[in-house]
C-alpha cells in the first residue's frame, strides 16, 4: 500500500496544496507553522475509525476538504482508491467523528512527537494483544504507543529458542530487533533479559545498563524501529510476515526529535535499510537530515506573501541538498531570516558603517568585538584583519 497524492483545501493553515509522494522516502520540510504536521494528521485521518478528528477547518473557509489517493494490491492487481472528506467544524472543542479506510489501516503506522520510553516494571509477560480493525483505526490518529514495546521484546526473548513457540517470521523479527540496539552506536549491544525482573540489559563502554536509562535520542530511535516491528507482528498475526518485507506506510512527525545530528542521518539510513519496501512520509526541522537525502526524497514547502502554503521549487540538481551548507538550508529551505545572532549582525553592521565613514576608533572597537565572537577557524577573521590592517598602524 502506498499514498500516491494528497490535495488539501482550507484545513488548518493550508489554503490549497497539492502533493505527490514517492514509493520510498518522503521528507516534508519548511518553516515553522507551514503545515507539515497538518499533512500527517490529514493522512492519518483518512484511516481513522470512530475517533475524534484532529482536523480543523481554516477560519477563512466555510468547508475544508481533502482528497487522498491510495495505491494497493487487491486480488493480485494494482488498484487506485480515492477518498474525499469534508471538515465543517471550526471550534477546537467540537469533536468530529468519522470512519475512514479502516480495512486498510493495518498497513499505516503513525508516530507522533511523544516518543518517550519510561521505565516500566513488568511483573509478568503477557501474550500479544489482538489488533482488531477498529483499534488499528484509532491508532492511525493516536499513534504508536511505547507501553507494550518492552513486553513484546521480552516475550520474544523468552520464547525464541523454544521449539514451535514462535513462527519463523517472528524469530527473524526478534533477531532484527536484537541488532537494532547497535544500529546507531556499535558500542551498545544487547546482553540479556534479567529473569526475575524482566529488565532489558545492554552492554556499553561504561558497563551494563538498563535499556531505559540510555539517552532520550537513543530510545527515540529504538521506539520507532521496535514500534514498526512489533506492530507489524500484532497486525499480521494470522498471516505473519517478516518486518523487513512490510510494504505499507509509515508516518513520523519530527523525525529529528531528541537526536544528535550524527544520529539523525543514521536513523534515516537505518529505516531505509531495515524496511526497504515501506513508504515513509516524515517531517523534519533538521538541515543535517536534508543534507543526506536524494533530490526526489525532499518535499519543501514555502509560504507566499499572503500566507498560502505551497510546494517550494528549490531547483535542485542531481545531488539534492548534499552540496548546500547548513546555513544555506536554514535560510532558503527553512526560511530562517538569519543564521547568526542579532548582536553579531548589529556589530558587523557598525563595523561596515565605520569603514564607510573611515571612523578609525569605531573600526578598531568593532573589530575587537567581532574577533571575540567569530569561530577561530572562520575565514572572515582573515578578511577583517586585512581590512583593518591600515588602521592599526
């Protein structure tokens, strides 16, 4: 199953927007408040089941609408499904319940921004929950939760070597999960599950540690990868598949949340490697992620003078943004008005003005301030030194 396209009219802050999605990785980026999360909410809304909609009509429209196109295999043939929904309420306190593509919702996984994994004491290990269609439809809106990730992993650990306890697909998925602990940091390895407490122990350079006590960024990565694997298992219990063969849709809001820039790129690579047939639709604020992407994986959104969100033309070459600096991405993609502090900008402006006025005292004064601010390896230091040389005599 793949999302082919989406047309939005008058929902949230979006007036009119038309998007097409590739079969693999799709990363939505742009300035804050431009509608990135709204797009994910609209897609998840299309698969919802008997749950309050997150969508709100734009105040300037009498009715908001969206049209979503879905591609999937039915009876061995590729078919296209279209769905149009209206959003007629504006008051945030008013609940709008709808029934979406519930029968397709098992192939849609949604991860919101709440991806904390807190310590949970397991007094026992329970069997897998039944993922009925209406529950999966509700999860399309509420997102994948972390509360059963630990139970799932411990369950598989306890039964992986017990004959006929797990299917071959479940065994392969467990082995994949074991390797996931090292996917971003090869100094971290799975060690064991403590028998009496069911706690997951990892081996690190600093010694053995409870899984839950590692950094928020590390756990956020595990949350996503484990969440995909265990949900695939829960949702395909009657016809098990290996998680690596999943060909549905994964939505992730703010993929860079909690992550150091070096891990951000690592997580993107891991997702593409572990789940090569899945379609990912992600949002990000990170220029470090955008630098690693192929041209066709980037969906950049812009905003015109009237506040309308539109698809932004970046005129990218073969290598996308891989040759752009972080500052250029922040300015021209994320639409940040400046990538330096206001104090620095004001000091540089005073220096330039003093140079124009040939004001020696002010030139030297602002030059000293700039030297204190600039990075030791910044090439501007040398340029400034050349400019100031004649005034230091």
